[in-house]
């Protein structure tokens, strides 16, 4: 009996996702941010797309770093000012650089609707991590510092940034890397006046 076999190839998730897809993912992240700001009694932040293309590049690099090494860092804390110096074609003045928060999660790229899958993962990850950051923040405020911070960022400072009283604009970058159940979506958020 002659048996033939053809290896099936799983296409990697392209970093150049559609504009509509990235817009949906940014909105998913923004909804979590504003949910926590509402609980804190501060104004909702507004999203701008002015620098999102720049942050998309950084988010993609971080997604790749996490998939390949299992770790990522905040070495790009001043990513917008850095990119603005690197790519002078992008014009604009940074009035207020409020730092960066980075979130990442795995998702199943084999789903027929990867955008929905990614949006669900982002929303779930942000909600879980922001709650952990909130718990850490409240524990420190009452002098009961927690020893085992469980959020991805590993710090509670991001919560204070998420719910500060400023009426800021946010820039959200989304990056994709990998394939199948190993696919990764990473989100970078920066705050500016």
C-alpha cells in the first residue's frame, strides 16, 4: 500500500494586521482602562491614532521577544520620544510623557475569527492584571505591602497611572507574533496630554 503524506503548514500571524483589526484591539484595551478610571471617579481618556503605528512596531517586537524568550522588559519606557528621534518624518511635540504600560497574552490563531479571539484575550488579561495592580496599590496604601504581585507587569505603579486624574490622550500599539496556540498579542499604552 502506497502512503503519501503532505505536511501542512500553519501560517504565522502577520505583524501587519489590518487597520480594522488593530482598531478593534485598541478599543478593547481602552475599554478596560476607562472602566477602572470610572471606578476611580476620573474622566475617561481619549484614544488617538497619531503615534499608534510607532507603538505597533514596539508591541510587535515585544510579542516576538516574549514568544521566543518567555520574557520582556520595559526598555522602551520612553519609546515615543526615542522613535520620534529615530524617525524624524513623524512630526509632533510630546507635551506630557506619562510612561508606558505593557500587557501581553497568548491566543489561539486557529480560531476562524482571530480578531475576536485576540480582543477577548486582551480584555481578559487587562481586567485580571489591572485588578491585581489595584489590589497591590490598595494594600500598599494601608501599609500591607503584598509580597507576591501577580500581574504581568510585576508592579502596581501602572494602576496609579491608569487612574490618575489627568484628562489625557492615550496611544495604543498592538503587535502580533507566532502561530497557532503559541500566537501572541502584545499591547503597549502610552499617555500624553
